C-alpha cells in the first residue's frame, strides 16, 4: 500500500458511519486529527482556507467515500509529499480500527 493509499484508506475508515461505541469513538477522534492534518496540507497550511479543489474533494469524500475515493487519491498524489504527521495519524486510525474489531482489506490494483 502506498502512502497515498494508506492516507485515503484511513480517511475512509474514519468517515465510516455508525461511530457510536467507545472503541469507535477513538477511531473518530483519531480521524479528526488526520483529517485536519490533510486539510492543512491541501490548503497550503492555512486551516481557514476551504476553497481549494483538494479541500472540496476531501469534504465530498467525507460524505461519500466510495464515490470520491479515486478523486481523493488523485488529489493526495498531486499534493506535496505526505509528511510524517499525516502518516502517523493515518496509521493510528487504522490501528485503532483494527483494535475495534474491524479488518481492513485493500483491493486497489487487484
């Protein structure tokens, strides 16, 4: 899994509906950290900027990850290199989700 696919998978995992129980609450909280880091990266570092195409795709992905996954992958791939903060946050989301009893399957390129 590439860094871009790792981040996109973690964003989709955290955006999953039904985050209600305690263990999923942790996933939701970690997802919020990841999402904000990605938003800053896509907006050039200004958290208040929300007009850029990449940020609009990130917002749309939040509402329908299946439909917007390909576009999000394109945006993330064209963005500046993923920094360690984003990669750590993405890994934390996926680890927390595994601990909550979910299995992540990556079928990209199959």
